[in-house]
C-alpha cells in the first residue's frame, strides 16, 4: 500500500505539472487569439469604409459627368449670342446662360463637397490601416516570442506525459480510475494527508478507528467526507 501511494503521489505531481503546462499553453493561445480578434475588428471597420468610399467615388464620377454636360450646355447657349436679332431674344438668351451657369456652379459645389467627404474617409481609412498594421506587427512579434516558449512547453509536456504513462501502468486499473476521477473532481488534489486524526484535504475529523488503521498502513483508504485517498507521513 505504501508503494502504491508513492506511485500515486508521483502521478499527482506529474498531473499537476501537466495541468499547469496546459494552462500556460492555453494562455499563449488566448493571447494570440486576442490579437486576431482585434485585427478582425479593425479589418471589419476598414471593409466598411472601403465600401462607403466606393459608393462616394461612384457619386463623384456621376457628378463630374453631369458637370461636363452642364459646361457643354453653357457653351452651347453662349454660341447662340452672335446670331441674335432682337433685344427680347438677347435678354432671353442671357437669362438662359445665367441659369446654366448657376446649375454649373451648383454642380461644382456638389463635386467639391463630395471630394471633401471622400478625403475625410480616405484619411480615416489610412488611420485604420495604420492601426491594423500596428496590431499585426505586434501580433507577429509576440507570436515569434511565443513560438520558442510553445515549442519548449510542448516538448516538456510530451516528456511528462510519457513519464505519466509509465507511472500509471504500475498502478492497478481500478485505483488509477479512482485517482483520476478524484483528480478531476477535487481540483487537482486526489490525495490528502491525514494528520492528527483529520483529513488535510477537507479538514474534517476522521473516525478514530480509520485513522488508527491508516497509521498501521494496512490498506488504501478514502476520506469519508471528501473521498480523497488518504496517506500518512512516516515518522523518521
Ligand atoms: Zn477529506
């Protein structure tokens, strides 16, 4: 029973280390994932801006076309001036020119406004792109830092798991299963020291008879309160 308990202690130590390595690996993974979701978020904003810009540029192109047509119109109406015969006709054509020029000016203002809107969005787009580049740069730098640590921890984990298998194979299967269940349910502490008549896992008193038989080290026992496998420290 003493030998089995020593194997279990060794197993628990390895299992705790394995859990801690796995938690560290998860931490690395979460850290890199946070960069990724941050980059995705900025990329999403960038995509929206690009879509908005495409629409605005289309609007501007349409306005520029309208403007060309309106300029042609002014030229066309002005071309009628030399052929005018009457004062009345003259006034009418001048009025027409005036209207066309106003329309022209109006379109020019619209083009200008559209261009300013586009300029502001382009600036925003550039800022987001810079932001994205910074995030990606940081992510790459951190990933490079972590890749060494990750490889190291994967190698350690592999070694620990191999040792674990060899220790576990020396234990009877039912005891191993009992230990594994307890390890999971009791937060990585399947074994508990029994001292001064109490279980150190849950700090409850053990029945005196059980405690005495534990001291005699006759058979494997579990705490009646927390079910942990009990052991006593040998007096040296
Ligand atoms: Zn207990």
